[in-house]
C-alpha cells in the first residue's frame, strides 16, 4: 500500500489526545516553575478581594447595640432614611470608580499570565501551534476587550448579589427593630437569608466559569497563538457566546475544571483562616495582658506574636496566589485543547 502525504499548516504539529490529568500536570508544572505566574496570581487574588477575605478571622463585628449606634439617625421608625441611601449611593459610586481601575489591572494580569503559560515548555504538548506574540495594536485591542470581559463580569456579579443584599438589609432592619431571639444579630440575619445566599454562591461560580472561558476565548482568537482561528470573528459577543455554549458541549470537562480550581482555592483558604485565627488570638493575648514596655520578655513576646501574625498573612497570600495562578492555568490549558 502506498504512503500518502498529509498537508498541514506551517508550524502545526501532531497532537495526541490528552486527558484531564495531563492538563493538570502541565498547568501545575508551569505555575510551579515560573515565580512570575505565582506573583501575578497573588496580585490578582488581592485585587479580587482576597485581602478582605483573609481579614475575616480577625474582624470583630459590632454588637447589635453598637450597630444601632453606628447607624444613628439614618434609621427611622419606618426604615432607613433617605440620607442613608444617599450615603450608600456615594459609597457605591466610589467603589465602582475604584473597581474600574482594578479591572484594568486584572485585564493586564490575564494577558501576561496567558503569555507566560503558553510559552512555557510544560504546556507545549497542550497546543498544536508555536506561540507568536501579537502586534502592539492587536495587544492594545485585546487588553480593551479583556477589560470589557472583566466589566461584564462585575455587572453580572452585582446583579447576582442584588437579591442577597436586599434580603440581608431587610432582615437586618427587622432584627434591629424587632429582634426575633436573643442570639447574635449576625446569626439571626444569616439564618434568614439562606436561599438568597445559596443562589448568590451558585451565581458566583457560574459567572466565574463564563468569565474565565470568555477571556480565554478572546486570548486564543486574537493573540495570534492559534492560526486556524485567525479568520474567525474576535469581537466580544462571539467570545461570550462561545463561552456560554462550551459548557453545553463539554459539560464534564468544563465543570471538572471549575470544581478543581475552586477546590484548590478552598484547600488553601481553610488552613490559612486557621493559622491567621491562631496567630491573632496569640496577638490579642499578648497585647491585652501586657502592662507596659518595661519588661523585655513581654516586649519580645509581643514582637514575636506580631511577626507570627504577619508571617501567617504573607504565607496565606502566597499560597492563595499559587492557587489563583493554578486555577487560571487550568482554564487556559483547557481552552487550548
């Protein structure tokens, strides 16, 4: 039997089918051997609210009486006054302006992380084309569209959180005016918003999934790494549409990637919360029982526990950054297949 030639595009190489374990190993190897990816993951984690999350174990929430005093004249007999809602609107607009600036940084992080990942030898068996950097004009256009993806994601999260915020506000008002029990007000409010909270968490996972897929769709279509996609439309709407359709075409792979990424994050945050909580308790005990700075041993103990708390925070941020970088790498490798 005669052999036949198969014509392929320049730069194309044969690519064996790889399973999820190979993709996980490729993503893990790329993140582990590139400290820059780890650093980008840390910055992305902090900008997405990671700093506030790590403060949860040490935040002392005000009591019901203190909360009422903080609200002051903003709470009337029929509900919150107009001044309260004006204050909330001003705070929301300020947060929105800050968020827009942060989203621009996050878009830059997405592009830089993808560039580093695609050029790493550990991911060479996950894509069929040699990496090729886009032009300066294409890069600026890509950053703008990645920013648009981040902005759409923020709007989607705000819409998903709206029912939860409204339910929590109404429940908090009811508990302040007419307490239902003697337990903590936070426990009472939390017990009354179980369904909106569950729906928000579900929406959070779903929005993060679509956002990650849409960002990778733009990166793959526009950045010049997949020549066979050069002729396809690379506008924002087609990318989001492809991201929405992809879970329907490959539900097992898509949701397995999402579950693995979230599992890595949770696996890091749980021990981080524990370590920060233990260190914070030691700090409180050392500083509250100290009578002054005359005893050198007390001063040394205070310094040591403060360093332990700082070390716990730094270690938590570093590990969370690694988990964040791994999750981003998993989505990128998944889309390259």
